[in-house]
């Protein structure tokens, strides 16, 4: 059954499959090439039955091994052919069923939200040092020019976000919801002289963020707390959230945006940076939900905008970042694989295969699938920010000039 499916499915690329009994079949005609072997008589049937969950599990457990190329090559062949399957009745039925039951996997009450965050972000900090940039930016970089390093692109991402926040005077009170290891908050405090509060649910991230603030002499202007966004009190001139909204859960969007509205000053500006999906509401991939981001969900723009409208906020600007995350994940995957032995020493080989599959599958979903990144600028009033986007461009250029960063290089299509 799996063989018949692959015969119809693989049209671009050339995938060789070695079955448990030693038989070989080749699917597809040309382009990217890879070969994988199934171990165990039941493995092909289990994958055919639940491919989105079992393929990743089988690779983690060694029941699927790659004989030619890498798992990234295999996933590139599969996902580059996925667009034809996405419009079929079987896929639509599966998606409808998963949407029906997604409420139960996204019950992100405060206590459960903390457990979900700990599952991923309270892993050893040494792991993240193996593949992130030195600032530990664990979100989509911004490749504003060709031949940019990951470090350059992550700095460009922070400049891009700061420009949209319109930090036009010192002393603005800024709330960073989901502040991670503190890189963005520290930049806003240092460069823009903002008074920043960062909140996170990760104890590991909190400890490092506070250490970094102390070391930089910014502890008075940049503080971090172990706190849920629903527990924050006060009024803020600017609110930013980068890579956190994916953990909110679709049934909590109104609670999130209501809290943003309550915390935002009358003339305040908020900026939401989140992974999203371009093909409408759906449900989280079951392998990702089980092993990587429990309780997580990447929304369709239609879901986010309905909630923003209901909660009395005004969308002042929306930008869709395409392919930027694919390039970011490619760099993370390459760095992780170079440091495989160090990761295995921290955990084990099974963990390394899980992490490789996570980075590779995520990259190919952004490159060939339905994943993008939304940047949505929010305000309470229609006249809060200027009528044109020139001020954003001017702010980014001014920051590059102050920091001695070369001007924008030849732009990419992404």
C-alpha cells in the first residue's frame, strides 16, 4: 500500500526505497536523489497508516535509515511533492478531523503552559549553543540581503522589529512577551534606551537573561520575570512578542489580544511576530505536537485577524516573511549536524535523530509547504503610527549607520 502511494505521490525527485525483505523500488524521475531503508516487517504499513507521526518516530528509533543523502534530502523530496496531495479529499478529511479534536491538545492553562514550555525550552543550554547564534535568537532571522551570515540575519531581524515598534524617544516602557534568553530586550534597552520587562515561562531562559542583563550593566533598565502574559500588570508604551504566540493555543487568542489591549497605552504600539500557515486553519502536526512543541499551534492569518478585530485592536501593518525561516532552519540544521557528537554526549543518538528530523522537517515545510511568518503591528488608534512605512525604513537605516553595519546588499526574492 505504501509502495502504491509513493508511485502516485513522488513526481519530482528520485526516491529509492529498500523494503524489509531487501527489494528495491525507485519512485520519481529526476532531480534531488535519496534512498531510505525500512527495518521491520510492520514499519511500512505503520507509516502508510499514520505517516505524519510514524515516519519521524521510525527515524528516531532506527526503523528507518537513510542509505543515500540525509533525512533532509528525503523530506525535501516528499514535501516538494506535497502540494498535489494537499488538495485531495483524503488530506482534507484528515485535517478536518484533527481540527475537530485540536481543542483538547491546546488546553494551555497557566500551569499546563509552563509544563509545555519546559518540555522544549528547559533543555540544556549547551544544546542551544550548538546551533544558535551567540545571542541565542531562537526565531526566524531576517535575510535582508544576499550572502548574509546567520548572525547578520538575526541582527537584521531585531532591527526590523525595533523599527516597527517606533522607539522614537528614550525611556519608553516596553513589555517583551516570551522574552527567551533576553537578546531582543537587551538590545532595546541598550540601543534605544527603553525600560524593558521581559516575561518567560522557562526557568533556564530566565536565569540566563538575568545574568546577561547584570553582565551588561543593564539590570536597572532591563528586567526579566517568570510570568505568564495573563498575570502581567501595568501599562506599556510598546509591547512585542516574538516566537511565543505559537504556544498560546487557538482557543486563547481572545485572551491574549484582550490582555495586549489592556496593557497597551492609548498611543502605544505592539508587534506580533509568529509562525503562521498560508492555507487556512488546521491542526499541529502530530509528531511535532508529541515530541517538540506540546500544546503548540501555528495559526492562519484569518484566525489571528478575527481575534484582533474582536478584541478592539487596529492592525496598522502586516508583513509576511517567506522563506526566511527556511534559510534560518537550514543554518541551524547544518550547525547541529556539525556538532552531532556533542549533542549525543548531552543526550543520546535517538535524541539527535529526533532533533535532526525536527529541524529538517520544519525547514522543508517552510520551503515547500504552507508555513510562513507573520509580523503584525497593532495599535489602539488609527493615527498612532505615520501613514506610510517610510519611518520603518529610515529607522533601520539609522540603526545600521550608528552600529557601523554596511548598507543593504542586493535583495533576495524571499
